[in-house]
C-alpha cells in the first residue's frame, strides 16, 4: 500500500532514479532509444548531483507530491500554481496500481482550493491514454525538441 504525501528534499535522489528508469522502460514502447536518451540522459555522478539539486528546486517551487510505499518513492507529480501539470511518473515496477490516479486527485484538489479552473499538460504518447481516461482532452499534437532530438507529445487540458 502507498500513501500520498508532500514532496520533501530527501525524495529528490529517488525521484531522479525513478524518472530515468521509468522513461527508459515504460516509455520505450513509444519512443526511440535516441529520444529516450535525450529525454532522460545518463549522467555522471557529478552531473547527477547537479540534476538532483535542480530537481529539488523545481519541486519546491511547484506543488509537488510523492507516492510513498514503506519509504520508497513509487511515484511523483508536480503542478504549477496556475495549473500546469509539469511531471507525473510512476515507478516502472508499480504501473497500474492506481498511483498516478491518486496523485492526480490530490493535484486536482489543490488546484480547486486555489481557484484554478483547468489543468493543462504536455503528455507523452505513453501517458495520453491515462490522461484521456481521467477527463483530459487533446488540444493538439506537438513536436518538441529536447537536447536536439525531436519527439511527439500532446498538449492536453482538463476543466475542473
């Protein structure tokens, strides 16, 4: 069983690992190895430390939650105060357990408390069906460039 709680600084290292592993396994069915490497590169130990520091700052700035299972972070999500769902990832070994749905419910509640009337996101090919099943609609497909590599995702929105 997992609990949803607010992000804490010590979570950042686990989140960095979860993000990298999830992108390279779960998203591998929809993106090429080159796209996956651009999206979630292999970092040296020094680069990883710097990325974890940046991640902490971003997650502190946004409204950020984690799914915690006995001290292990098995999912995380963050949203800006104006309703942009920036990141939502679930550990590769914990897909389909309701973790993303629980994270989304908490973020939706937070947004309604702030008076935000819609959530918008840029969903991967892989995540698009999840968001559709939770009431998001596709505004448009788009091609984004990450570290010089192009990939498709979808601008999506949900009215609250």
